[in-house]
C-alpha cells in the first residue's frame, strides 16, 4: 500500500462515520496543487548534481497552508502527498488557522557539506518562491532540515519578496525564531503520552518506555518523559537500538549524541539491540519517532506494548493498525500526538506578524493548553462514537475542514 493510500484509508474510515458523500470525499482528498522542481547544483568538488524537489499544497480552507520540508534520500511524491494530507487534518485537530502542505528533496543530507546544503536549499527556494509566503504556504523543519535551513529559506525568499520573517517557521532563536520551537513536537508528544498513561491506569514511575528515533522529536520526548519519572528503557537511531532495563540516563544520552554527530553509536550507558528488537520490547509505552511505516502486519503480532504513541508521521500501517486495535492496543495517532511542532510554529508565525515575543514559559503554557483541548475533544468523541482515537481525530479534523470548505462556498 502506498503512503497516500494509507492516509486515505484512515480518512475514509472517519468519513464513513461522518456519512460524507463520495463527491465531498474527493473534494477534501484532492490536493490543491502539486509541484515538482529540478534543483541543479554544483557540488564542492565541481561536479553537477540534479536533484528533484516537491511541494504539495493540500488544502487552504482554514488558512495558509503549512507543513515541513523533508530532506531524505527516500523522499518521493507519494510520501510528500500523504504527509501534506496529514498536515491538513493535523492543523484542524488542534484547531489552528492553517491548511496543510508538505515538501521535500530526495537527497542524503549525511553526504552533503554545509555549503552544499545551503546551495541546495536556496536553489529550491528559487524554484518555489512564488508559491510560498506568509499568507499562502509556510514551510517548517522536518527530517533532515533544521533551524539553519529555515533561516536560509527566509533570507532567499526575502530577496524576491521583501522582508517578511513569517514565510517560514522553526527559525533560529537569534533570527526571528521563538523559544521552545525546537522542543515543541517532542514536548507535545510527552504531554499527551503522560495523559494517556494516566487514562490507561498507569503511573509514570511504573511506565517503561521504548523510543525509536533520537533526533529532534525522539530526544525531546525522551527527556520530557525521563523528567516525569518514566523509565525510558530503550532509545534508537539510524545506528541501532540501545537498551538498559533500569532505564537510560537520557540527559547523558543526549549529551553523547550531541558530541558524536547526533548519533548514539558507541553510547556506553546501554546494551546494543536492533531497531526491530526495540519495537518488540516488553514495555508499557512504545513510541516510534523516526520513519513512517515501521509497524507492519509482519511485526504487529510481536508488538507487546499496550500503548503506542505515534511521534513520527504514519509509523503504523493500516493493516497493522487493525490487528493492534483488535488486540486492544491503544494508539495515539500522529495527527494529534505530534501536533505540538506546528502549534508552536503557529505561535512563531503570529509573533513574526506582530513583531512581539513571548518567553519560554508562555510558549510552554499555550502549547499545553492547545494540546490538552485537542486531546480532550478527541478522547470524548472516541468514547461518544465508540471509535478508535485515530478515527475520532480524523472525524474532528475532517469536520472542521469540511465545514470551512462549505462555508467558503463551492461554485
Ligand atoms: P530528525 O532528523 O531530527 O531525527 C530522525 C531520527 O530518526 C534520528 O535519530 C535518525 O538517526 C533516526 N533514524 C533515521 N532513519 C532511521 C532508521 N532507519 N531506523 C531508526 N532510526 C532512524 O527528525 P525529526 O524532526 O525528529 O522527525 C522524526 C519524525 O517525526 C518524522 O516522522 C517527522 O515527520 C515527524 N515529525 C517531526 C516534527 C518536527 O517538528 N521535527 C513535527 C511533526 C512530526
């Protein structure tokens, strides 16, 4: 099943509950615009490289389109399409005034120098500057991109359209960014994980956690849960998994990764396991926070965690989702769980427009408020309609986008 088919599957399950007509489904599922561009750059060694970049603008009925930029060698149009659609439902679930979009370049960033990364980013903006902007489509970081990349995007866009920091979010703190943006997705995931732990009758102190992915999202979620007294017994990254039955010292692991090119290879505070073994550990909470599609019909029967929190986008395939739900595993879906990043991006964008800054405490408070309201709405709807949290989250998002679309008038 392609990634977009997986998202559409979840959409249709919720659309059935909402009794949406076929015509309305087609309208809501069809992207507004899909762009593929050529990015021709000279590498440091003088060789010419031609890359492919994408921007899919899925929906703008509730506001400017919003979504990350992924630089990863596996990026393709199918993946970008599915992630753009997820953004539409995600911004609607947390009820911020945005639509959905996503972009990416098929490139292995690990093989690029900083100068090459900058040239590629600026070239991408040269190709796209007319269709992105603070009132139309606002990119943000995702896998393989960071605050520095966002600063280059702002600078390059401003050369064409004049000064406007609101064209992109996730910028560096010293360059129109907001405190707390970098931690926001992981922190939001952590806040909702603790709520789920409580709802399922566990206490943090007796909750063992396994986290796949130790990048921006995984490491911040790990720190939040560690500080909340959970036992984070396993973490992993592209170099493999790291397990310690007594709980990993997460601040030490973060420091180690920071000192070793953001990787845990050789981390002394844990035993080495594989990424596959991590997913199958005997823990109370499993958190995929790296790639999509890692929990499949093949490994689902071996998953032992009663609770999965989707920190990554689309980590559970639909067939696995069905098998796990049947077995009574609770899944907190991506469009709710990892919405903290786009929420704080919204705060950053709003402040860029007002030239006014909040401090970190205020950002954290507002993040918690927005995430909590969305969580309670999804939880209540799931109980009321006797559906999974994923279906309830999609129902909430589709309802909001559908109403905005109809209210705007379709002629
Ligand atoms: P990142 O690039 O900072 O980190 C990715 C992590 O995954 C790294 O630790 C990397 O080593 C690891 N990884 C890569 N390939 C792997 C593999 N094959 N097996 C195991 N681990 C692997 O990315 P991120 O920003 O933390 O994003 C992680 C996920 O969260 C993605 O699915 C992304 O779409 C999603 N997400 C991110 C944000 C955000 O604000 N950054 C917001 C919402 C959702």
